C-alpha cells in the first residue's frame, strides 16, 4: 500500500510551502539553539517528541535546530511562523512564541507517524523533509467547545483533548462548565454549587430524555485541576474560554441555592432531563451578587480575555409572574420581560468589561445581545451577518456545520445522536465563517468559527472522539488554511488519519 510522504498530508495545510530533496535527521546528538523568548517552544518540542523518540534535545549554543523569536517578523502576525529545514540544520522563527508553538505541531506532522506514539519506538529514522514553509492562520478564532456539564469528563481527558486540538492548530478551548444538568466549576464562597449542583440522580441514555438508566452521575473540578488545565493549554498556545450559563440553563445552581430563583421556597433537583428547562435565575439583587461572586472566581482561575455567559434558550415564563421582575420593569422603564433578558446580560457583561474582560454570548437572532458582547451565532448565517452589521465581533458557529453532537451520516448503523440534521464531513469542510453576501465592513467583524460538542449523546471520551474526528480536522483546516477543494482536503486527510490512529483516536471511519 502506497504511503504518501508527510508533506502531502499536512492538516491544516501550510500557507506556503516548497519541499526539496533531502532530509534533516534527529539523532541523540541533536541539540537545540534556543533564542530568548523561545524556551516554551523548546519545552513543547522536547515534551511531545520524547515519549516515542527518547531524544534528549539538549540546549547548546551551536545547536543544529534553532528556535528564534524575532519581533521584526511582523508579516507573520501573532501565530505565524517560518520553518526552514536543510540537510544539516533547522530554523524555526516567529514574531511571537505562539507562532513557534504552531511550528512545533507542523514538525510533529512532518516526522514519521511513529513520532506521535506515547511509548518508545525503536528502529525509526526521525527524518524531516527539507523544506521552506511560511505559515499563518486564515482566521484568528479557531475554537472547539466541549460540554462537561451534561457529562463530566476527568481532567486527564481534558488534557488529552487539548493535546489533540493543539496538533490541529486550534487556539480556543471553550469549556462549557455549567448547565441545568450539572455545575462543574468550584466557587469557594458557594460550595453547594459543586456539592449539590455537581450531582444528579440519573445519568440519561435515552434519545428523548425520558429514559433513565438509574445511575447517579456527577463530578466537579478543583481549582487546582482547572489551573493545571489552563497551564497545559497555554503551553500549547491555547486559551481556555470558560462558560458559566445565565440567566437560563441554571437548574443545577438553583438546586444548590433555591433563593436565587423566582420561587425561593421551592426545592429543586439537578435536572435529569435533556432539552431546555424553564427554571431560571430571578431578578432580585442577591442574584447579581451571586453572578459577580462566581465571575470573580472564574476570572481569577481563567486568564482568558473572553468570558462566556451563555444567555440563550432562556424561557421567560417565570419572570412573567415575578414581583422582582415587575419591580425591575418599573425601575428600568422597560416594557417587557424580553427586554429584561437583554438588561440582565448587560448588567453582568458590564461587570466583566469593568474588570478588563470581554463577555461572549450565544445569539438566537444575532441582534439580542447587548453592546460590547462578542456573539456566537449558531442558528442561521443571517444572524451572524445581523450581529456583524451591529458592530459585534462574531464567531460563526452555524449548527448545521459545527455542531458535532449531530450524526455524521444517515447510515443505519450510525450511533444515536442529537435529533435533527446530519452534519457530515463535507458540511464541515464547506463551512465559510463569513456568510455569503457579507459586506466588507461586516466581514471584518467575523473572527472565525468553532466546533461544538454538546454531550447528551457523548458520555465517554471514546464517544467524544468518535463524534469529533475527523470532523474537527475539516474545521481546523478551513479556519487555519482557508478554503480548499474537497479533493485536496480529502487526499490530505487520508494520510492524516494515520496520525489519528497513532494517537489512538477512536474516530469515525
């Protein structure tokens, strides 16, 4: 069977590349010449190559492999890099260290696939093809969201998840930490959030939410866990974007602290159904104290410039009969509870902005989020355009191309997924974050795109990876490399799957 050379199977595809005859071969004597500021990239290179190769890659002033940060390389931006591979030397350069981290991932892909193994591999020539590569991203936001609220995932898996994102040059890991079915974020002043809100009575497996398996499900991270995740991701050039849902999708929080709801004396459980729960936060002052307390802890743990507040799928029926809501309407002069939803998010978003962070929210129409919010538009490309036209920064997360909880095909043997559309590999590959017909000024507001994996149908790491790969390869390729033909991408992916297999990714066939 013909095995294409690694340079023909790179995912994402480099912006410019020219491959030449010859190879540079790593040996036990190969040393790294590490320039000032390049140390994190040298550490990543050693960390990722050592398990399979055993190479020490010691530092030396005359090392043949040079890693250099050069602020004069302005054309490469913050994530771009230049890679020159000769027979006797390698030069990896970037304006910022993040670019070097991206270049390390390219080097990993250019080496024999055995280099990705987590166990020692003997008898392999660790050769890089000679090349000149200049590479920088098409879009600044290339994300992947994982919902750990519906099904908790242990820290060790989140670290692996991040490693796989890094290989594909994804730069945002959106961590969905709270929902009706679970609260995973520790807050020192509010311990019941995880003690009560982190556990539910059943772990659901049925397709409608009405079938229970009778097995309790729960879990929460410690502050130490999350700090380790943030550090691990940062060492790979990835920002962890935390999401704390409000004012809807808060049943788990209300199970812990019922006085935050619209019926303070009501005793609630952590929700044991899927779908949209109509139990939401109230509008009294204690609720905003709660939100600020939670977000202060979130900002302390997560250095991300963006904080996600959820904001969508928020039934307002409880506010319709709420004295606190009526009082807010009189106080604000607003005419309806629908306007109070925007006002609520505006209050919390302003708190983040005062603290130097940028609020992010899910948009159901593209026009309902307050000024200052970055918009994740998921229902329709037209909503992304509407938000961009209003001046919002936009991440186009159109569900028919980026929601990986949907089935990947309509084959009879496809495992159960979210009811609705099929999101196939071609759908993901064809997704352009800038909607058709966008005016140049609106297009400039589109930061990029990201994948979403809601975990109603993904209880285990194996299932997560089956749903994620190879679809994430297509999203990563388009958002880093820009549009490509299906034939080009499919040909590269056929070779790239050997890397996924070497990493033991239980992917879709």
